[in-house]
C-alpha cells in the first residue's frame, strides 16, 4: 500500500530470548492502535531443568515453532499475508541464535510475499510500547528493568534516544533470578524472591548498595548478588526463615537503590524539560514486582509525573511491541534490506550505534 494510507498493518516477530512470539498490529489514519493478535509461546519447560535459559535450546525451539506461531497470529487476526503492509522482526540485541531465527524468517516471508522488511531493535520495541498502549507523546523518561536490561532512556522521538544510565554488570531481573537460583527457589526467579520476601525481615541483613553515592544514573548489582551469596553461605544450612529474611533484605536493598536512581533521573528530566510535566514510563518484567511497582508509583506522585506502565503482557517479550515499532518506522518511510545483519549487541542511543555496527554484526 502507498504512503499516506488509511491504515498500516504489520506482522511482528520476537525471538531475542526464550519466547517465540508473533503479533499483528494495526494503526488507523488518526494514529489509533489496535492489537489484532499477540501470540507468545514460552519455553519455560524446556529450560527449567537447567535453572536458566540455554541459548542452543532456545534457538532450536524457535526454529521448531516459528512457522506455527506466525500462522496462529495471522489466523487470530483473521488476515493473510496479502493484508499486511510489512513484516517487522527483532534484529538484536539478544541471544544471537534466536535473533537469527526470527530475522531470517522475516526476511524469507517478506521476500516470498513481496513485503517490506523492518529490522527492529528489541529495546526500541520496549521504548515505544507506551505509544501503542497509551498514545504517549514525546519526550518521556523510560526505566527499562528486565532480565537482560536495566536502563534509563530519554525517548525523544522514533529513533531518537539518549541513554542516561545502564547497568555496568548484571541486569536487575538477572540479579533476582541468580539470587533465587543460589537459594534453590526455582524458576521464574523474580516472582519466587518476591513471594519469600513477603514473609521475611527486611532489616535482618545489611547488603551493599553499589554506586548509591555517585550522581551518575548507572546501576550495579553484581556486588549485591555476591553479598547475598556470602550471607547464605554463612547461615547455612538455611531454614525457611533464613531464606525469607535474605529475600526480604535483598528486595529492600533493591528498593533503596531504585529510589535513589529514579529520584536523580526524574529531577534531571524536570530540569531539562521544565516546560513539560514529567512523563515516566516503566517497562520490563521486573515492573510486575508489587513492591517495586508501588515505589515507582509513589515517586511519580511526588514528582508530579504522568506514569505509564504498559500491561505486563506487553512489558515482557512479545511480538506486538515489535510490530508497533515497525509501524512507527514504516510510516516514517523506513525500510531495511535483505542484507541487514543480526546483532547480539545493539545500543539504543545513537552515540553508541556506530560501535554496534563495527564488529558486532553476525
């Protein structure tokens, strides 16, 4: 269909980790969005015995189920390839085997059906989701907290991002998962730690708060994770109360770190965009943690910020966010060629983009 059409309909594929996902999203002439389908197949059972995601298993599972998930998404949307305007797929960052499966599948489908290809940065999918769910205007501050990413990003426009802070080691979700693993709590780790924390004493253990005295907006969770391990080893063998107290103390420490970092980020947004009410977006699976969610809501009220938290099914990995990012880029006239290469690392902000395209392409 030509530019300026009444509607834009995009199929989005997401395979950056251990979910095989496909979705069909449509935007009308007025900018309204509608998710026509959003199919996600979890690989939880395949990885459960290993205590974490095994990249080779994830990639093989994507190969096995990709065509089936795409067919489900199109059937649920009651559309065929002839009804689409383009196909979008995550091209990075992520586990390179999985990214290759999704991107290669999208290239093949685009070629077979003579459709444009849109290679999407997974992080951009998260960054633009509040425009899909809430029609949020630019600029806004994004806190992305997931198993693979912990970042503050200033979202100024489509393709216009400024990273204000990131983790220098583990992501927050990864820290939750590793603490759960070392305590023998099973998968998924984050919800397990949260549940045990509700039964524990958050003041029993005093854990370090890395970078807390620094003004930069970066995170560090590796030292905290090590402190938890040492405490667990010291108290071994652990009783249920020991486990609950460790989880409660760990989560309380996380809350203090997030409180400090978010205050700095919101204050900076207020200073740089004094003409705007602060807009604060929280995305990523960690946003489902109730204690963290309440902390962030309280901070938004304190800083008079408009807070947007997309539904949890759109905060975790999904095809709808990739389809929407594809729509945003499609309507700006952007297209990608069949030679676009998958990227295991792909920084979202333009300042680092050149680094990602030199040596990271696979």
